[in-house]
C-alpha cells in the first residue's frame, strides 16, 4: 500500500527556476502540484530522473500556469535522464527544478501536497524508515499472474483442439496485461475487489488479442511477428486465425456474462454494453478502418490522427477502466472521471507506440519495428517530430492523472503508476 | 390466429395402408398424430402434397411405431408432390395415406387430434367458412418488417461511413430473417411480447450476417455471391470485410445490452451468455473450423457431419430460440424444451441447405450452387443420398415439433410453421 510523502512547501520565486529533488525509497507515490501565478505561461517539460543507487527521483512535468492543479508521479522506471540530484530527506524543504520556457519574473508559488497527514507518515517513517509503501513491479506481476491464470483456465485446451490452440497461442503469448490491470485497478479504486473485475479484465484482454490477430492478417497489416512470435495466421493459417479472433471476441462476452461474480446483473449488463461500444464501429473498429483508409494520404492532420488513436487504442483502454469502475460499484461521476483518465492514457499509449516504432528495434519491441514508416502511416513523430511527441505524451499523462485527484490517493496509486508505466514503457 | 381442424379419428387397420386427405383453405395448421401399435416398425415417409386449385393437402410423415406421438403440419408451400387427393370437408372421417415400410399385419391405430374443441371450430366454420386462421406468410412478412426496421435503425449510416456502409450492405441485403423470427416466436410462446425479444432477434441476425461475411472471405470459402449480391469483400475489400464482421459481432452484444427493454437484467445477462456460447469456439466457430478441416477427408462419417452441422448452423438457431425463451420469461423447463426444438430445426436447416446446394441453381439460391461439391465437402446427400437426406429432414422436423407439445398449441403455431418453412424452403 502507498504511503505518500507530504511535501508541505516547495514554493520559491527564483526567476524561472524552481528546483527540488528528493529521495524516494522504492516508492511510487503521487504528488499534486499546485501552481499559481498572476500571469500565465507554460513551464518547460519536467522529466523523471533516476539515481538507482540512492533511489533519487526528480519529478518533472509540463505544467501550464493557467492550470492550477497538476498531478505528477514518482516512479522508478524513468527512462529520460536529464539531471542527477542530491539525496533528499522527505519532509524537508528542497528546491524543485522547474524550468520556465518563458523566463517570467512574476512570482510563482508551487506546492506539492499529498493526502496523508504528515504526522501519520512521520510515525510510519520513524517506525520503519524507507519502508517500501507501494511496489509497482510486484503489483504488476501479481495482477498479471492472476489474469494469466484466469485466461489459461477460461480458454482451456478442449475440443475442437485446433481452434483452442490458436486462441491460446495468441492469448497466452505473454502480453503485458496492461488493460486487465487497468480494469482491476479501477475496480479497486472505487471500492470493489479484484474478483469482481477479473472476468471483465480477461474479456478486455481477449478482445485486445483478437484485434491483434485480425490486425496482423495479410489483408490488414500483414505482420509476421507479434509479441516476439510468429503471428497467429503464420502458425495456424488465415482461416483459423480469422475464426480464432471471432471466437475470442465472442468468448469475451460469454466470460463476462457467465463468470462475473458478486456484481448486480444491472451493472454486468451496463459493463457488457460499454465493452461492446469500445470495440465496435464507433470504437476500436472505427479507429482501424480510418487508419487503413489514411495510409498514403498526404493531408492528414493532428485531429485526424487523434481520431485514429483515440478509437484504435484509447477506446479499449477506456473500456477496461470503465468496466472496472462500473463492476466495482463506482458512481456515475466516478465512472466518467475514470473514463476521461482512460482516454488520456489511451491516446498516450498510442503516442508512445508511435515513438517506439521509430526509436526501437524489432528485437526490443518484440514485433516488427519501423512498420509505420514502411506503410507510410501517419504518426505523431511524422507530424510533429519525436521530441514534441514526447512532450505531448507527458502532457497526456498529467491530464490523465488530474482526473484522479478526487479519489482516495492511496487507492489511486496503481492507476497513476500504470499511467506512468504506459508513458515510459520501452516495448 | 390458428384454428386447427379436429380430426377425431383416422384409425383404420388396412394392412400397411392408411390414407387420408383433406382440404385446408389457406390454412397453416398443426396436427398431432397418435400412432400406436403392439409391435414396432417404421412407416415410410409421408410427404406434403399440394393441389393449389382446391387447396388440398396430404400430410405425410415418417413415423416410428415405437414413438407414439408425432406432430405434423399442414402448409401450402409443399414441393414434393406425390399424389393428388379428393377435396376434403373438415370434420369428416377420411382415409389417411400412411405407407408402412414393413408391411405389418398388426393393428395400427392412428388418430389426429388438435387443440381446439370441435364445437368451437364448427362454430367458426359455420360463421366464416374456410376463414384463414393463421397466415404464416403474413406473420413472416410482419416479423421481417419489424426486424428490418430495427436493424436499419440500429446500424444507421454514420461516421466512419465506410464501415457502416459495409455493415449495412450485408445486414440489410434481404435475408429471410429466419433466426429473428424464431427468437420472437419463442419469446411469444412463453408469454413474452415482441418488444422484449427484438434486440436479441436483431443481435442474432447481426451475428449471422457477420458469420456469412467472414465465411465468404478468400481465406475461408472464397465466395463471390451471397444473397444474390457480390460478397462483402468483393465490394469493400477484404480488410473492411474483416472489420465489418468484427463490428457486427461486437454490436450484437452492444444492442442486446443497451436496447433490451422490459426484461430483468439477470435474464439479459443470461441471454447474452447464451448468445456468446452459441457462436464461440464450442458453437458456430467450432462447426466452421471442423468443417474447414474436413474438406478433402475421405473418412468423414455421419457423426462427424452432424457435429459440423449442429455447431455450424444449429448453434445459432438454438441461440435465437433460447434467447427468445429466456427474455420472454420462460421457465428452465420451457427453455430446455425449446433448446431441443431448436437443435432439431438447426440440423434440419443445414440438411436442407445441403440438399438445396445439389438440387438448385445459383439463381434459385441467390448464392453459388454446387459449391459443396466443388469444395469436395462432406454433405448429407454425399453420405446418404438425396432421398435419405430428405427423409432425415422430415424426421428432424417431427422431432422438433414433439418438443412443442407441452406448450399452448395456438401460441406454438408460428414455431411449427417456421420449422416447416425451414424444412421446405427452396433457397
């Protein structure tokens, strides 16, 4: 469980330079930054920096001064090292590094606050100094294990063997289970438990897998490699691959309808509707068909690209989060906040995917790299360059995390960490 | 509404020959034959015979003497003319034509009884001689109209246009809407009304259409013609056809979850689960994959063939009927009886399809004829010949209708007529 640090004051009025660093002992915490100024302007991007030896992090974020609340996170999988900071003792005032892009002389007040009382945290700190409070890696592994176990049991190797072999081949090929984890974390955030969301979590992963199988078909992206293995149709033939996708799509709904436990039927029906919407002709498929029709086009702008990404990728991530929130008993307001959170991280996911496609090798990705370039697909790096794409990714991550401010911050930790994971993943 | 004729006695003990004929004025009625004997033996097939001018029908059926109750139907779409009978005045004793395949000398008693009281019927007969009591054609047209209207509204032409055009192209291509009608009729049989089953009826048709789109793909059956029009991928391309199928599959569940009205959520969840099961890796897809793997095999027997048909065709028809029964508020016992009914007519549907493939032209079928032969597929005509396939079809029709005996026979009329329609359809 998370025990966030309380940083009462980080304010300073150095001209355009605000700096801090702090030691975070194996902690993934969340900080809410309140930035206020009488003027307005955009602060430069802030990037996470990791000092593995000392567990030092600098949290950096792009914040618009007109926006007065931003949420940033601490994580230990940062990839963008820009600076190395001094060890930091929690609860002490320290400078915070915020480079202003407009070197304003206006006074800027920045404070980072966290949810738990300082006193409580001090007690915890005294009793067990540097105690790990939220181990994201363990959380991911535990959830992925649960999901894999459930998927393995759900799609067992039964007759007819060939179709179940094909379904299992792609479903159990070691995906990162990001969507199931989002689903479960959203459920837990609104007060539900893992068991209530497990069927939906698996359903979302089945549908994700199905979309990959069909997307890889020769008549679609014609891909030979997926998750480091030959694509489904390469192993089982195109006909069986089409059917395996169809079967996974159908089974996702069967599993939700038959295996969801401890949830009122009205919520199950609502969740099933949401899942279907997220993948249909105004969801995932809409993104795919517009994507296909955009190949080779020269006049594709940002809005068009965002439509593709919001539908092709964000919709299913939105489905995952919204399903979890519904099944966990979330209020309509909670569901809608989490929907917005999911849309942001969904778009983020695809922006990062675009970046990885041009910056990583096939081996690193576990799938064919550079295929967007080969297919002459419109991507964020192609439209605005890699650096601005990265900035946009960071902005989306923060916008996502803003949506979580009204929730119990301790319970929100996994979702925040997942957002950061999506933002900084390497494959 | 149906006003069946009451034929009190048809018994005779002619050696192996029982004969009757009767005039049925524009009526689709149902007769329940009670056949009893101290021995056992199989009576030869009885075929419907039509005298259009005089509306004369001879109902003939294959009955096993060990089975003491069979249900046969009167219809006016009979295709197999074997004899022309004398005009028949209802409620008079007439000989009935039943050829015994084993010329038994044992006394056989045959009676045909119907649900309504003779007196009531006589009154109706007096007040309005030859009044049509159940107009199956009108029933079919009315239900198909309702379903087409609902489908048109459900999958409207919205953005992205291409995918919705593709979905609508196949969905609104004038299918016979047999599955939706089965769904609605089952719902009405157990006491529900059309509105309760309409979303499920449409969902089943969406999934049926999706299975046709994917089945026609070059990597599957590679078909150019469907319902008299170029197949989906011929018009929209393979990639869009794959996605249109996926979208229809997803939308089926969305429509059920979002648009089902007047039904308890627990029943909606149960119905969604049933629908998914009927099309998944142990339903429709199972049949397709085993069918694909059977092409060219030389050692395919009847059991294997039945597995294909029961899954490839019967499963979705079963889904249609069971969904209707669940949503209409049917008891578990009623649902299971209707499930068995559906399995029989589902297998019947495919047996007839097999027969039509070798006996009709492409023009008559609205799709490529003889394709099973070309693909060297195992079919009933191939395994047991056309005549025995027809006998089997008649047997299945009767087994199906046996399941309906416990229901209100008036309400069962549409399902019985639908079973007969499936049995005697010409395309």
